[in-house]
C-alpha cells in the first residue's frame, strides 16, 4: 500500500552530520507509526527513532544526537544525524505501519558509514 524510498546516506567523518530522507508514495498523515531502524554488519536490526501517533521514541544510543521530523505536505520523514560516531555505521531503513497491527513496510535501505 506504500512504497518508501530513502536517500541521504553516505560517508562522513566522526563528529559530522547527515540528514536522511524517506519519501513515501502516499500521504503519511494518518500512519500509525513511521520512523527509522538500522542494521550494522553482523548485528540485528534495531530501532533508531520512531513516531507512533505523535509520540517519538529514540534509542538510548542516539538520544541528543538524532532528531526525527516529518513534512506531511511532502510525504517525507527525516532523520537528522549529528555528532556521528563510528558505531553509527549501518544500513538505515525507513519503516512505516499504516494501521495498528498492520503490515510493516520498509524502504530499500541507505548506507551510512562514519569514519574514525
């Protein structure tokens, strides 16, 4: 019911910033949940930041450094990443759930690499 396309990944130095974008193919205004997950090589996919019916949750490891935002007019969710650390290196995936208990939709992922 929705396609998600991420952009903005790349290679940055430690301490730098990056802004990820997730463009949805339809209105996201009524979505139950939307946000970002990441998966480092050899590790499980983990929550980074999600907004569920207006309430935003952040992983402890990114609190104070990452900010989730959205532009409903553009059907886009953003992840502003500041003070990046090498341990932030991972593939970042956009996630959406349209209805409570419904299917999860995922983008293709975008690679973020932070050099030390």
